[in-house]
C-alpha cells in the first residue's frame, strides 16, 4: 500500500511541476473574480449534422442536443473570471479544463471541474467557462442565479488536460 501511495504522490508532484513550468501558469489554486455573465445558446452553432450524440454528450456532462435536463433553451451563460492578482494567464489548449473551488451557502467549500470555453483567449485577461442551468443541479443553478458580477470570487486551478470527445473511427 505504501509503495503505491508513494508512486501516486510522485506522479502528482511530477504533473504539478509540468503544469507550473508552463509560461504564466501557477501551482495550486489562484483567486479569481467573476467579471461577466454573458448569455448564450450552447447549441446555436450546431447544424443538424453536428448535433452531439446523446450518449456521448451525456458522458461528457453536456446532455443531449435537445436534452430535457437543460431547463430552458437560453439557460446557458459564459462566466468570465479575471485573476485578482492582475497577472497574465497561460496559453489555453483545446479541451483544457480547470477546477473551480468556492464557498456555497448552506453547503460550504465545494469544487467542480469545467472545460475552458473554446473561444477563450488568455490575451483578453480572463478565463471563460460555459455553464448551463440544469434541473436538479445545485452548483450550476447557484452559479447562474446567485453569483453577482464583481462580487463572486473563486479559486481556480491552472488550465490542464485535454477533455475532448473522440470521433468514432470507421463504420459501426
């Protein structure tokens, strides 16, 4: 058990070191402030040919193209966060995600992982996350209904990973 624990701890340290070496990245969590909530239709840019397969979308936490779990057709927002220290942001790759930690009234400190919005450009000075209001979701509904621009602060991990839906290769 101790050997396995040591191996996993070393892997985590190595990964943290690699992330911290990226220009303008950081180690651990960094404080950000919500600076904008921009409404958008998460599926407006999809043509019928581009619609997301229901099983793949559910596995990605997106719900299907016309999934009934999304409360309303226009119930999505892009949340934009600026670092409170005013420092620069690292370049973002396709499929990068961040862990967002925040204090939620009645729950306490909680965290969720979110994919960075594909149109997010670090040169703009903020990180964008697309969030949809969902039936029964305590966290995303809190983000959309309760968070006040300019007041809400969160802790955010550095962008990492490559969360991508893979296309099926060949015929079924």
